[in-house]
């Protein structure tokens, strides 16, 4: 009898411990936050937080999703979060939040208070995306008309994750950003958003990258510069290269679609001087051509290949030089690579890496391989 009782008790304990959730809360009793915008208060010290809340209204056929906004104020980010309880009948729930939009003013002061809340609090996910708004206030982004969904924050997240087809926006999670800010050998770049017009209506678009000096905003990069930055960081997954092809006296464009890319960076010590060697191998196909020549002719393919290689090399070199001279910030992670591959050397130079980076010699080799370019050897002509 005792054995039966103990066995039954064991089964009940297993059932209790392996089902349910210790912090289970009914979803209809929570205000589900999809994202937030953080601005400075107009006067005095502190923040203004605007949260986008998922609004679920049930209909006979199917539920409808929309969003509403709540605002709160506080001297710290955590205080803003707590003060939202005062204006919402439902407790805010942050585990579904995907994006944090930060104003320029807040970013110039530093984003560590925001990251600190994300890391310390149990609800926010470390897979959040932090973006900097180029509009006067970050909350404006949440109010602009959405083109694909009623929930702005989810739309922004999808735009970032889908950008691998263009490779013009950095894809950086909150966890990766925290690590970058904590390390000396790299300066972080995060996405930016801005207001644009689409068919006469105001909406938003990803607009490039924001350069951080530790946790403070130092400057911006446009979409094209971000692409070349991603080439150096070996984070190219796709995208296009539109290059000018000169044939005799004719100047035309060829658009290459990127299929594969591999970038390898090697620290080189020669005559007690450090330099970096970047090798880039890119596989492309001819996606579109305005060139009135046979683009499958071997000599023309070689000309396109050479022009593409020089185009990439020159633009990457220009970006590196700009970072060295205008910012002095190693956004490419050269220091991190030295630290990984030559720890002894890094210990000797890490305190002076900012100055060393400014004069660092960087050699770039680019190899472009062109795939089969389809069935047409000439462009389509009108007769």
C-alpha cells in the first residue's frame, strides 16, 4: 500500500513540475509591449518613454491586431518602465518587445542606461534591436503610417532581418551591442531610421548606420557606406553592386547581384610595424546591364570583373580612411582580430589602440567571380 501511495505521489509531483509555468499570466490581462521609443524630456533631467502596445480586438471571423501608444516619464529608464503601471489598467509586459528607437539627443548622452535596463530586467529580451532615429524625436517613428502591418515595431524588426537581400543595414542584437561596447577592439554600428514619403504619405525607412564611440553617438553612415562596412566585417549575405563600365567612349551601368562573400582579415607584423591584410572573395551574377555589347564575351566579362574589383576596393578603402581620419573609431573590429590572433601583442598596444588605428596601414585584395549571366548575350533593344 505504501509503495502504491509513494508511486502515485511521485507521478503527481512530476505532473506538477513539468507542466505549466511558474510565472504564468493570462495574456488578456497584460498590456503586450511590441516596442518603445526613448526621448529626452523637453526640460530638466530624465527620459520620455513611448511604448507601442499590441491591441487585440476579437471579431466573429478572426482577431484584429492594431496598436496604441502609452507615454511615461522618469529620471531613469527603469523609472519610466515602472511609471507606466500608473497609466495602464493592464500591467505592461515587455517580453514581446522587438525594438527600441532612441533619439539623437539621448544617444549623444549615451545608451548604457537603456542597455543596463535590458540586461538587468527579467522581461526584455537580449534579442531586441536598438535603432537611432534621425527625426527630431524617436516617438515620431511610432506614429508614422505603416505600409505592411499595424504594429510598427514588428515591421521594423522584419525590415532589419530581411535586409540581408540588400546588406545596407547592420543587424546587431542588444546582446552583441553590449559586448561591442564592453570591448576596446571594436566600435559598434547600429541601424538608423528616418521619415520618408511614399506616394505622398509620411512613413519610415531604414536609413543606414549610427557610429558609436563606446556608448555615445559619434556620427552616421549612409546605406552604401554600411554595405562596404559589412564587406569588411564579413557580414554580406546578398545585395547589389552597380558599377560603371567604360567601353571605348560609352559609359554604361552593370548591376551585379551578390550571392556569396567571404572576407578574411589577417594582422601582419613587418619591421616591427602592424598592418592589416583584407582578402575579399565575392561571387556575383550579372543581374542587369545597359551595356550595348556582348556581356558574355570573355574579354568583356574580364573587364566587368576587373572594374567590379577596383570599385569594391576603392570604396572600402575610402570608408576605412574616413573612419581613421574623421572619427578615429575602429568599427571594423581590427583590434578584436589582433586580440584574438596575437594576444601578446594586444596586451602591449590595447591602451593606445585608438591612436594606432588612425595610422594603421590596410591592404585590400578583392577577387570577384562572375557566375553564368543568363540566356541573353546582349541587352534587349527596341526596333
